[in-house]
């Protein structure tokens, strides 16, 4: 087995967060792509929750790291100097706040609605999207984007002066929605510039090659200068 194997689903925001973080840290890894909803998915034997991602580390002391928080913490622990959490306590706290925001409120109010309708229903053959649910999810998305637009307009990066895990978490969540054409970029000019900046980083390139079976990406999805 390779020293690092990431077990993930490409359109899971948490999996994308970890792929971005590993790329930013320049940690080489192999990938095992899984379909978590299938009964024979190997995730059930790796993570008690059955959720991706899982990073298997074959060092002198083998580790099985389950889900983004554990993996991001391990990545940061490998660094001689701060990488995804600034040395400034205020910026570290803000990065953690925004990470929690996406893990909870954004996931509950936006992803649980829009990604359920646009992604989970086709995968599970649950029928077409419901118009009312799409309206509700898009309304919640606009509220979250307004908050992010204010941060992007006032700061160099979302948590402050330097790139942090908050940027990777936000980019991971937004990139999935962007694949499905759900982001009204014209209404969020500062956030669009932030996204173009992070989208141009080498760690982001693998995400731009992801394709969802049966549904083409939005026309601008892989365009760095959209």
C-alpha cells in the first residue's frame, strides 16, 4: 500500500476539502474512489460513521484518519511552520469559526437541500428535483453568499491576511455547487475574485477534472478566468 491512500467520493465537500489540503501541503497520495451509498462500500470497515473521506497513513505507526477535521489536523501536525492555520490567534480562531460554519449551517441549510435535489436524488434514483425545495435551497444559498461576499471584499482571504483551511473548506463546498451551476457569480463580484484566485492554485486542478455521471459540468466550471 502507498504511504498515503485517500478513500473518498469526488463530489463530497469534505472529500474535496482534504484533497485541496493534501495538495496545498504537497503530500503525495493515492486515491480510492468509493460510492458511500452502496451496501458493499469499504468505508463501512474504515469509519464507524460510514462517511468519507478516510486517509490511511502507512507510517511506522499506521493511522486511519476519519473525516476532514482529523485529516486537516494531521496535515497541520506534519508542518514545521503553520500552513493552513495562521500563527496569529485571531486568524486561527476565525478560520475555525468559518470551518464550523460550513460544517454545520451551510451543510444543513444549503447542501442538505440543493445537493440532495441535484446530486443525491439522481444517484439514488429518487425522482426529479422538487421546485419548492430548489427555491428554498437557493434562497438559503443567497444568504450565505452575501455573508461571504462581505468577507471577501474586506479581507485578502476569508479568515484574514493569509490562505487558511477556511478558504479550502469554502472552496470545496462552493465548487460542488458550481459544478451544478448553482452559484450566481455576477451578484458576488468580490467572492468571484476570491474563487478565481483559489481556483488557480495547483491544488485545485484535480477537482476541475471531476465529472458527475450523466450530468455535464456548468460551462464555466473548469475555466480559470470566468
